[in-house]
C-alpha cells in the first residue's frame, strides 16, 4: 500500500503523468530493446510493438493502477493484476525482469517530463511501480507454485496429433505429449502460449484459448490466420507472424513449444445462470467452457450468443450447435452480417448482435470474448439491462486496452 505522502504526490501529479504516459511508453520500449534486443526478438509481440498496441496497453495499465491506488471510492485493482499476472506466467516472466523494466521506464519518464520529475515525484512514482511489481510477482509466484513448477519453467514440447480446417481462415490443432502421458490440468476458459521459431530466427509467442481438454489426454486450440490490413488512419498493418506461420507450416506429427494453461477468464462453479457471448474467433474460450459444461452434465440455465461475418466464416459452427444441444434447456442465438441465401429465423438473425432481442436474467454470470468494439457495445447493453458489472468477465486477444 502506498504511503500517505506518496499517495498525495501521485494524486497531484497523476494528470500530468497520465497525459504524458503515451509519450513515455514508446521511449521506454525503444530504450529497453536497444539494451536488450533479445526481449524484442524472443519475448515481446513484434506485431503489437509495430502497431503501438503494446505501448497503449502498458500506458493503460500504469495509469489505471495508479488511479486505483489513490482513489478511495473504487475497489483494489485485483482483476487488473490477475489479468496481467496470468499473461506474464504464460510467457514465463520472472522477478528479475521487473528490474529491467524499472530502469528503462524511469529513464523514459525523466526524458519526457524533465525537471518536473523532482526527487519527491520520482520517489512517489517509484513506489507506485514497485507496489505494482511486487503484487504481480507475488501473484505470478502463486501461479507457478499452483502449477507445480519453478518460476518461469512453463514450457513443454507437444506434438500435433490432428489438424482441422474449421473455416477459410481458421485451423484447429489437437496437441498431446509425444509419449502419450497425461497433460497438466486445465480449467475451462484458460489459454496456453505457443512459441515458434520464425525464419529470421526470432522466437515469437502468442496465446490461444483451449477449446477442449478432454480427460487431460490432449488439448485443442484454434488459430485464425491474421492477414494484412489497413488501420482507420491509413497505416498498413502487417499479417500476423505466428498465426500465418502456424497455418503454412504446422501439420500432424510436428512439435510445438507450448506453455502450461493460464488465464483468469475461468468458468465459475456456481449454479447461477450463464450468458456466454462471443464474436468471430472469440468463440474459442466459449467452446472450451461448453465442452466442460456438457461433460459435467450441468443443469445450469445457459444462453449462448454468437456473432460472425457469415456462416461460412464461423469457426466451430456445427460444434457449437452440437454442444448446446447436449445441455438441457440451453439456448443458442446467432447473428450474421451475411446470411447468403439462408433465411433468417428466430435464433439466426441477419445483422449485428442486438441484446434487446434476448431474455437476460439480471443474475447471469457473463463471459464475453470478441473484438474490443463488440465487447464495449455488449457490455453497455448488459449494464443497461441491470446485469451487475462484477458479473461480466471478458477476454481480450492481444494487449488489453482496459475495457472497463
């Protein structure tokens, strides 16, 4: 917990630091990667760095954490920390790396703010950083301990036993131990990291939700190939390095470096109604949850909502239908931007998702995954329908822009 003196200084300087954090984080990354090029090559997502997504995510995290620390009317930042810590654990981050971040981050702060960074201001923000770092290290150590491994020792070599084309741009892989032994336990909704060595020698890592983990004999993941695109400001966004590599190069019999399962979007074990909402490839954690619910023969009230571009682009489309059919009383609703020649029905609609058309129980536990604008829209609709904010859980693919 921040000292009273530091809290006062942070509260007073938060507007200035918060306004400058978007300038600070690019300089921080540039300094850190110059000193440690191996971090950019082998740990950080180069695509997100090029687009600025990682910088914006770090800026959001720091500003959000500092705001929560000095605010008396908001809860402690437990959810924020858990989300970051799980991502860190899936990458094998260890405590010593926080020293590297600290050095280059504070050099960047001084470079941007100059004389405004008095010894008093520097000491207060240093306390914020180490408060956040110590909290994350503690959570990460707990995650490693629960997994039964030493900090950072999360990687294992798995073999691809099956590859299936789920839609034109998505492929699913079934992974298992080469010797057929049992895999570590995974909870419904969690993800694993996959590390590949690219042609230029870089080791790049991405996270993929577990679509299923039956009896710990195998894991399923689904990968959408991210093609090149153009941002709203006209900036050219390159294709996804890892997803395209996996699509073009990985087949049955090939081996991959895969982490232990992590992730804080985990299905709760209560009897409350469930509302599972996804769009596009965001269906993957939902598929994992539905496999678990079907396998355990739940009697919970379950409503599943999914939005996609077209039935032909909907990965796991038939699997989703079959899983919902296995749950007594569960309901499934689709929205497609293009239905082709297929007619709309009461449960398959043309257009974008419309929450007003759905019967929503206010006590529902909501699990949400999809593009950020989609999740922002759905969350707003849920809050307007009196679903408590604390009941809404979400997963972001890529750097978290702090949806709430």
